[in-house]
C-alpha cells in the first residue's frame, strides 16, 4: 500500500479527468462525419470516466478521513 493512499488516489483521479477531457475533445470530429457508433462509444466512455473520477475522488476523501492508513 502507498504511504499516502489519499494522495495516490487524487493523482489517479486527475489522470482519469484528463482522459475524460481528451475523449470529449474527440467527439466533435466524429459528429461532423456522422459516425454515430463512434460518437456513442466515445460519449459512453467519457461518461464512464466521469463516474470513475467521482468514485476515485470519493475514495481519496475517505482515505484522507481515515488518516491515510
């Protein structure tokens, strides 16, 4: 286990958020091509990363409240 799980989880959440933004940046390019399957897949992946980011941030806060065990 890392010395500071809260900090490790916060870094992971930051990375997930960055990936979410990168996926979001791809969507407009495919909307112009009217590639509905690709747009749907990107939007679903972006949503999943948003959820993952929120859950990892919650875990980070929980670890912080628990004293960073």
